[in-house]
C-alpha cells in the first residue's frame, strides 16, 4: 500500500479496543526464521506461512499449542492465507517470486489434496485470500495478462466463478474476505489504496480517517471486518471495522511498529502478524481459543 493522502467519508472512529482484550503469541514453527499468521477458523485453528533459513516460504496450520502440520502446494514457496471450519485452506504457490502473474492459486482439501484453482479450464494465477465455510466460497484476485491488472474474484470449490465488480474508477482490485452472507471485503487501488465492502451490488468505500492508505482483509458472519491503514510515516496499523455502524476500533500489539490484522472468526478472534511476530487477538480471555488458555 502506498502513502498517499485520503479523505474521510463520514466514518466514525470507535477508538480503543475493549479493555479486556487479550493478545496471545502464535508459537513459531520449529526451525523457522519467521512465522506469519493469516487465517483462523471457529475452532481456533490458525493457518499461515513460515520462512525457512534459506528464505523460502511454506504453509502451515494448527493450534496455539504449537501442534502444526506443514505443507507445500507447489514449487517456489507456499503462502497459506485462510482456513475454513472444515480445514480447507486457500492460498498461492511460487510465493517467493513476488510475481502475481506467476503465482498458481490453490485450494488444499481437508484430506491434504492440493487442487489448482482454474478459470475456464485453465490454471488461475494471482492469490486467494479468504474462504467461508457455509458454501465453500473463496475470494482473491487473478492476474490479467491482457490488461496487466489484478482483478478481484469469487470462487467455489476450486474454481473461479465470477469477477467482483468494483463500481468505482480503479487500476487494480483484490477481494480479501467473504462471509456466509456473501458480503465481500477487500481493497482497490485508485490511487490511493482504498478499502471496500460489497453487499450485492452495493459498494461501500472504506477509508480510515488517519490513513494514507486503507485495506480490508476479512469479515466474519457478524459483519465485523479486519484491516489495516498506513500512516504518513509508512507504518501499518490494524483495526476492526463494524460494517453496520461504520466504526473503527484499533488493534495494537505492545512493542510492535507495524501491525497487520488478517483473518477473523465468528468469535471475533483475529490472526495478527507484526514486525515482532505472529499473534491471535481476542476481545476477551474467554473468547480466546482454548489452546491459548
């Protein structure tokens, strides 16, 4: 996301998170140089990516007691981005390349089978970021070589189904989260980077009031989204966003300069990654996954 000035469009700022909020460290994958948490399901299972000593990325999932399963979805590095309640994971391989046009999108089935996501019978390249359990719908973006542009999409059961139409002028878009009510959140680059909520054909643009850039990352079935905003110094800050009331609440991690909020489950637990490590943020201790207590 780029540091460009954006305006506030009538959104309220809730301010601090609940006083009883708890931040729990995600145990690093054994032997990893770094561990990032991206997704969390209602059972408290976390999915994400770890980097080995050679700088290559690999997928993992498991509970907060550090009982992990690791996997690779292809060559060139694996980024596991979201996990649903059945244990289905979406993401992309060739993640080490940093080239969206060369990143095969995958869905990892509960039995461990890796399925390449296809569009019109052809492997789709780009990224998958979010998945919901009710109908096995997932979202992300695919790279159009013809347009040289990232295009937001919805998929189902390993297959692209339709593009997510952003009814606003933009240069690129990515759908990052979807819930059981088919509400989609994400971001588009106009510039600057702006968050969006799409309910049917109704598009709501979301700009954090203090930001030079904003993006939404996930949304649960209660209509609470996660995301981050970038300040003018280039630091990233995480937040919760209540779609019904259009209010923001900050998510902070003590000692971290850059905080990214990614997946959120229906209990309100959030997968958070920072410059200090990976965490799960919980509104209260009781809401935290049992493995963290």
